[in-house]
């Protein structure tokens, strides 16, 4: 698991520190407590391949101008047998390093050695992490928010696993509680309207109005036949209708998600929490810890007190805390039924206390932002460190566009666009690519762009780079030139070649950053840049017309670019086509 970018950073930092110690030894610089030399990659390659701000950061401690410090470092620096050919002072005191051929060679050797494992690491080895995502309400079709959350959660799980974590993907099925009762009553009302000639039969004010409910009602009637309505009580029919509706909707959700290339390790049912007594147990534990009280027959959680305590620990001023509209939450209603919040607390307690996950990541819509602190606080109150172990990724809304106009209805069905409708119109890989955008920004999904076959479509641009390399390798193989042979990488000295190699070297760092920041869109941006580097290399650096040794090295570079493109696309769950 080689990371040549990090290796170069570490070596540059070590060189700067060693030079400083040498300067201290001969009296060129005074001694001070300086623990490390920060190293960065300049935005402009004209400023070097790596740079350290050591001189700027140490200026105050050493009481010397940064350029004087930088010159002392340079005077005491030995670059022999390192990744660097040269170092130079720039600007107010930056010390810039320029890479030697050895580094470029070792990047390509690392890719040749690791192949499909290239880009992975073990930085999260030993960590047991759950990613819960989509968890769509099973009372209706999945919508665009679910489509976005699906690929964000799935790709985040992939990058966490690529960093060595033991990752579990989970879908939480809300198959109990108020929304299921409303679901059943909606189906019941439609059945009454369809069979009893009662078009004016009262439909629940908060009922589900979609055509899918009418379809479920008709399906239920077809299945029930003459038994409806019979002598059974309404409660019995409601239970049967809820079971029937879930038996239709859940398999459809699973098949849509499989079509979307999402496979879950666990489908966790809310009903199992109620059936096992886990919800009541969580409420009892909170009561034992003094965090609940009863009022008007209901059991309340002292949410406001919990949040105040957490805010104080975080250093929030008392005056600012008092300005917040903090409220308590009902855990158990006066009728004896537990709330969704109580079930959610029990569910997350199950994740930590029962199944032993070190960290839990939930992908939620931005409309859930008010729920984040409350849930974390409840877990804190249970002693589970929700503030430190539960992370919520809030994603913004999706706007579908066609020809610049907002689209809300499906052309095929005339209904609100569902995930299934979208995948009928846009290739799955394109949907996954576009939805894997930065989570905290609202995104515009351009339906026309997603199906275009030109460089304006980023997924086409990246996939074309892979297919172009495959075609090149196939054609040269027919001419007797193989990409599997030995290559002298020291011949790759052209700017386009070295720029491409530096981009290849960036994959391990990109994957680690995506995992660290919970932002898998880093992979998209990386792949677009890599495809651009390859296309420019392909234009500037010929292969067929060159001497055999240089041609072999360039062909090998192209083949290794193919490997890295495929590895990156795999993280997003996108195919790497060999022909287009």
C-alpha cells in the first residue's frame, strides 16, 4: 500500500528538519522547540513539486527573517539519494523541492506492483464502521433525495473500506409506528372508495395521496377477492393492508437499489426494536440516569438539559445558550405508544452497544438537521458518546433540469420522478456519477448532459479515456508491441508524462481525503483531472513513431493510467468500458 505523494512529503519534511538540526549544530541558526516542518503541494507547478513553510513558521521562534532561515536550511541540506533533484528559495521564505526521476519511476513501479489494490491503505484498519443510507420510507417510491443519498452512502462505504475499515452498509426500514398506520389507513380508504361506491368516503387528511396507493388498494382487493370487506374488524384489515403494502413496496425498493448497484449488508427493521422491547429498554435506561420525567401521562426526555450541558462542554457562552429555543422531546405518548424519536434512540443504541460499531455514519437529507444534536445528545445521555462516535452527513436538495428547465414529472408516467423513472431515462453509471457530488451543496442534475456522448459529459470523458487506452493497447498488441513487457521509466521526462505520473500518484491521498472528510466526490474530481492529464499526454507524446524503448515506456504509462482509472471508477460503482 504505497503512497508516493505522502512518501515525498515525509522525506521533504525530514530533510528540512535534518537541515535545521545541522544548522543549529554549527551555529548558523539558534535552537528552539520546533517539532515539524509542514509540507504542501503548490497549486502552481512552477513553484516546485513540494514546498515547506518551515522558515515562515519558525521565524518568530528563531527571531530571524524567513529567507535567512530558508538559506540556512538550503546550505545544510543534502539531497543525495532522495526523491528530489533540487531545492530553491522562493517568495518570502518558501523552500521549494523539485522531484527527481527516481520518484516518478517508483510511482509507476508501485502501480505495477499493486494493480487493483493501488490507492488503498490501512489507515482505518481495525475500525468497525457502519454507513446507514437511503432508509427510505417504505410507504412509497424512492425519490431523488434517495437517489443522491444512495450513491453518496455507497461510495463513502467504498472509500472507507479502501482505507482498511471493516464497513457495513445498512438500510433502516421504518416498518412500524405512525407512518405505517397512516399507510394502512390510506390503502383502506381507497379500498372503500373502490368497492362500496363511496367516492366521498373520508380520506385521511394526512394520508398518502399518490397513485401508488390506489394501485396497492387494487392489488389488495384482487388478492382478497370475496373476503372483502366481510365480517373482519377494521383493525384486522388495517394490519393486513400494512403487511400487503410492505410486501409489495419493499421488494420493489430492493430491486431498484440493486439496479442502482447498491447491495446492503443489513436490512434492519424498526419493528424488531419494538418486538424485542429494545425501545422500552432504552427509555428505561434514560429514566434510570435521571434524564426523563412524566407530564400529562407522557414520558419526556430532558433534551434541552442534555443539549445545554453539551454546549457548555463545547465552550458555548451561557448567554448564547439561553437564546436558543431548546425543547424537550416525547419518548412515550400518553396512549402508551413510543415515538419515532424513541425508536431512533433505541436503534442507535443497538448500533453501538449491541453490535459494537466504533463509528456510525448516517446520510440524511438537510431537512433533518434539527434532529442531529437531539439524537447525539440522547446517546450521550446513555453514555454512548454520540457526539464523538455518530457522524451525520447532511445532503442538500437535487434539482432535475432538462433544457434548462426544472423537471418535476416523469415523461413516461406523468408522476413525480422516482428513482426507477430516472434510471429508465439515464444510464445507471451516469446517475451514480452525477449524484456523487459534494454532499453539502445543492446540485443541478442535467438530464440532457447525463446522456451526452462528448467531452462536456464528465462521466463520458473519463470512461472514454479508459476505453481509448484499451483500444491503444489492443492495436499495438496486434502489431507485436505488448504493454506487459519491461519498460525503462527513466525515459519519461516530458512535461506531459511527468504531470500524468504526478496525478497517478495522487490517488492514495485522494481516497484518504474522501474517507476523512466524508466527501466521496473527491474521487470524481480526481478522475476528471486524471482523464484530462491522459488526453493531453496522448496528444503530446507519440508512441508508434518513437524508438522502441521510449514507446514501451509510454505504453506502460498508458496501461498504468488504465489501471488507476478503473480503480477510481470502481470506488464510485461505475464501469470502466473497454469500448465506446
